[in-house]
C-alpha cells in the first residue's frame, strides 16, 4: 500500500468514526439523554462513551455498540445505518 493509499484509508476511518459519533448523538438527543444517562444505563465508563459520542472510535467494539444501543432503546443496526447515512452525506468521504 502506498503512502497516499494509507492517508486515504486513515482519512476514511476518521470520517467513519465521526459518522458513528454523529449517529450516537442523534439518537441520544432524540431520547433526550445526557452522556451521563447513557453511561449509567449502559455501564460503560464515561471516558469510553465520550470517545464513541465524540466520534473518536474508528473500530468500535460490538459489545460496546450493543450496550449503547440498549441504553438508547434502539438496535446496533440503527446506529450503523444512521452512521452510513451521515457518511454518504459527507462530501469528503467520496473524494
């Protein structure tokens, strides 16, 4: 893999992480839950959840997504689908 391909891949991973955070915040806002609320229900450490919520996790652990989704009363698929919508709407992703 060339340096250019590595940079493109790294940029795409960052955009994917950002879209996952947007999706989680979308559902958290929709449920009117704070980060603390989600942490309390999901039993995730606050710093772990903050990384997901802020879009800093490029390779999310499925068990954490399940905990977050359960706390938000949605499915992990809902988070992934919404993240995909945000990602497709981002012109930086396809460039």
